[in-house]
C-alpha cells in the first residue's frame, strides 16, 4: 500500500461516508457523487497493487493498480472514502478498512460511519426502497427514526469493504449504518439506487445533496434476472 498525504485536517465529530463499487457499482456511485456535490478536497491518495496478474501491452507487462481517495468537506465535517474497485485479496480489504478509519481518526473523532451498496431482493419492488443495517443500538434507532426499512433476514452476510467497514468500526466503538438500495441488475450501474441512498443520507445528516445528474442517467426498464438467493454488497 502506497499513501500520498496531500493535506491534513483538524475536524470535530466527523461523518465518514465510505463505500466502494459493488453490485450495480452502487457503493462507488454514492461516494463519488457526494464528494463531487459537496466540493470535498482531496486529502490523501492510496495506491494498491494487490492483483495476482500483470497487464500486457506492446510486449511489455506492468503491475495493475487501483487508486483510492480520501476527500474532506471541512464545512460539514464530512470525510469521503471512494475508489474505482474493491481490493482483490481479503487480507487487503482488512488492511484498507483499518487504514482508512485510523487515518480519519488522526484528523478528529469519528462520530458516525455510513456505508452503502446495492441489494437485489428476492421479491422485486419498484426500485425505490433503501434498506438499512446498523452496528449498534443507537445507530439502529437513527435508522428507525428516519423510517429506513431494516434489511431482511434473507441476507446473512455483507461482504468486502462495504460490509467490513461497519464491523471494524464496531470493534473500535464507532457507530455506523449501512444503506443498501434496491437494484435490478448486478452488472449495469444502478443510478436509481445510488440516488435513493444519497437522498436518505441527506435526511440523516440534514444536508441538501443534489441528485439531478444521477436522475438523468436512470434507466427504468428492469432486466429480468433469475435468482435463487438475494444478493447484496
């Protein structure tokens, strides 16, 4: 892991919004869009080269890498963690999650962590639902107070960064919620789910975040996918 610190901050009661692309690329769409709309400044870049292959072009090979960013909105004391891909190896996911949390803690106390992702339920709805999970009772009450439906018992685990960040946060006594938007396709970018999650985040934080750009990219025609089990993360 290579880290380039661009700017340090002193923050208070920070909200960390952290998620990476998953099913329908929802987690990445959410963090990238919020970072853009609140004009967050890049505080650090993280480079990972954990893929067990090389890229080849014109007879030459190179190690592939992924770049991740921590961005800061000082006005609202919000830190965004985002990137283009999930890490390749499970151990690297743990390393990245711990690094992100510890880095942000150096800038100030983390009040809440918000993660996000896509959810393909067995029973398809109208695509407007956002389902939530929490890592402690206080965070659970926050979801209930804002009428966020709780994720059903059909989902037993939430994998990779978007789920793990909530579990690691719990072990560090940091409250957190995961918001998962209903999707109809796991491969195509699900802009509607991202929009719905961002609107929910706006309500939780009492913050106006425009979703007009996402609205314009929404494709309303569902693609029927046969599934025997629900999917998430």
